[in-house]
C-alpha cells in the first residue's frame, strides 16, 4: 500500500488517477484494518476500497478472491492485479496507464523475485526466462500468457471474457486462454517490473510448483475443446494453444525414459538425457539473461554462472509437471487452492521505504 501511495500517476493537485481495491480474503488477523491504516498513512484512503470475504467463504483460491470484487468498484480503463507481497517503483501505475491508453488490452509485467542468495537468484532467473519465452510466443503470433502478479487486463476485455472465474487453481492461465479465444492478444511489458518475495521453504516451493502444474493442466483440459472449435482464432494462436500442453507432457516422457534406463541398468543413457535437458535450459536461460540485462538487487552472480545453475535448477519441472498431471488424474472435481504461505521477505534496497512491521523490506525501483 505504501508503494502505491508513492505512485506518480496523479493530476496537478496530487489526486491519484487510480483506485486501489484490496481483497481481504477470509483473514482472521486484522488485515482489513491494517490496509485502511496503511492507506491513510500513504495518502490514498480516498481511493481505497476493501472487499471483505468472510472466513469460511467458498470457493477457495485467488480467482474467487478477484471474482468477489463488485463491478462498481472497478471504474478504470484497466485492472492491474498485484499480490500482497508485491513491491513496485513509483512509476509502475503510470507506465501501465500509458500502455492501456496506447491500445494494449492485456499484458503482463516482468515478474521479478527480490532478495539475496541462490534461492532468490534462481527463482528470479526463472521469471526472466519465462518472460523472454512469452515474448517469443507473442512475436511468433502465438498466445502469450498472463502471470498472476502484475497482470493487466482492459476492463471491457475482462468483462467480455466473463470476468474472473472462481474455483480455478491458476486464474492467470485460465483468463489468458479465454482472452485468446475472444481474439485478444496478451503481451509482455518490458518497461514494467513487479517484484515479489521468494519462497522460503522447500515445502512451500513444492506446493507452489504443484499448483502451477496442476492448474495449467486443468486449464488445458477444460478449454481445449473451445480452442479447437473457435472460429475466429488466428491459426498461429490456435497452434500455440494446442501445442502448449507439450510443456507438461514432455517431462513425463523424459522421466519415463530415465526410469526405463535405470530399470534396464543403463544409467548412463538416463543421465545423458537429463543432462541434455539441463543444457538446453541453461542455453535458453543464458539468452534470456543476456537480452534482459536487468541486475538483481544485491546480486553477485554473473550471468554465465547463473545460466548454468539455472539449467540444473529448472530440472525440477521433470518432477513437478508429472506430479501435476497425476494430481489431475487422482483428484477429479473441485480442488483446493494450496496457498504459498512461507515467503522470504527481501532486505533493504534503495528506492523503497520501510516495511509495515518497521523492518526494511524492498526491491529495486522499476527502471
């Protein structure tokens, strides 16, 4: 809230040219009161609305939280969605508004992970690679995807697509596909960065990746028939959407080959296959890191070494993707949203003020 209070998207007398809507999603710790107090302190109380979902409300998940926002609370030309741990520079809202005014109807900010240490560096590198790949998909005429923290959707496009759908595991992927079916193109905003905290424990990391994989698989299964039938879908976008599930299926094939190699006492072939996957990931990561040229806060790891480490780190998807598909097969019907609770809040970095608890917590300002 303090970061939003520092935004420079205002008129001549300082009145914000944006509304802040905070969803207090079933909390029992005084979140709503904390938000209102922070809004007063930040000078944005006059444009802040708190939407309260009571404890025990169903369904679960971020899609349901966003769907709880009433239409009359969304008055602007577009919605910028931020997670509670998001950190942003003072020009982010203005940059978003400029892109919307220029005609962009759906795009995602560059999602970055703040903090020091290898865990934060590897998670940040993964986000840099993901943004780079989304840009490649868009440039080839395919269907790029929104990412949950920092996604922007024009209000009329959001309403035409049916709004946020409650009960989805990955509300960003679900909306991305529905926007593509409606003829909208999702882009990547190179000049807008939204920072977040890294996962703090291996358990939190595993739960997050399983949710992402399972949510993506469920999205494809549910919307694939509409992708096949959509009459106005561009050929490149249709091909992209139909080939996208391969990202989840390919790790299953690799894992099966590895298991078969070990079972046949040919571990060398299995190791070579895994190594080739890691090398490919390292090569792509190196290309993405070179093109991004965005330094990390407190980062001391050079891009070549980080790219090699990234290649090894991304091998976790050889387990996460099959686990997500298995979850779909073993847990049909309504699913529970596994919230990422354990976060490692970043330390102080110039450009951001103190955190709400009095300690420094920050990420670098958007450049």
